[in-house]
């Protein structure tokens, strides 16, 4: 009997301590953070929080090679010279010349011109007047961000998460009346538009 009590005490004590230890080790529940992030785009002030958060998330993905990890020669074989210059060598098309600069379809998806991964929906696009297609948001997880310190500036480069192809840059806090106050400034050459696929993707999800 005394033995049973003793073993119960031993057994019980870690149980009492355990929740306290766990709460120290585990940061605040991520589910609560996600709820805040989801509602953030509607609130301009929190929009900047949302932006910096998604930046730090995707910068971790920079460590690993993209899933579509084709060699330079393989890309040269499937891309035309201008696509190769922009997607694989981080070039920029001249402003106002791109196929999708003044392209505002009601429904559809812009996919990566390199690997075909869906990147933006037509509903993400807005008129920025900057000379390149502009999107205030992307399909979740489709676009990765990296710090770009070229040309003596600190900018945020955006690439296709799936193949690492260069899309353009993202700018925030410019005051556009969009839910995120972000502008994904994307080369048309990096994109391919498919009409109506947005509806299909929605039905699947
Ligand atoms: Zn891609």
C-alpha cells in the first residue's frame, strides 16, 4: 500500500510540472497567429505586419534549392532568350512594353512562364501606372522573397517558389488603396496568363 502511494507520487509529480515546462518551451499558439494574419489584409496598419511576416517566412525557403531545380542548359532549351535573360539572369523588361502591363481580365491565373506554377490570380492585379504588371498579393506560398542589394539599393526580389525564376520586386507602404499596400512589380515575360483557371482552382479548394 505504501509502495503504491510512493509510486503514485513519483508518477504524479512530473504530470504536474509538465504543463508548466511545456508552456515555457512552446511559443504562443500558432493558430492564434494565423487568425491574425488572415484578417490582417483588411486592416491597413496590420498590413505591414502581415508583409514583414510573410517575408521572413519565405526567406527561410531561400536556404533550400527550389523543387524544380533544372540546370542552366535545361532552362536555355525551354525558354526563349528574353525569358532566359529575365527569369534566370534576373533581367528587367522595359517599362510599358510588357504583354500584361495593361491586362485586366475578370478571371484567370498568371502562371510562371518557366515552370507553369500558378502565381497570381487576376483578382490580385491592380492598376499601378508603374509600367509593369502589379499585384497586391499572390497565391499563398507561390512567391518567395529575397533581399536584393544590387544597384546600391536595398530591395526585395520576388521569385517563383517552385523554380526560383526571377519575377521582379515587391514594394510596400507606397499608399496604393489595396488590402496589403504591397506592389508585386512583375515582368510580363516571367508570366503566362490562363483564362478561367481561377474558377477551377476555387472549385477544387
Ligand atoms: Zn516557376
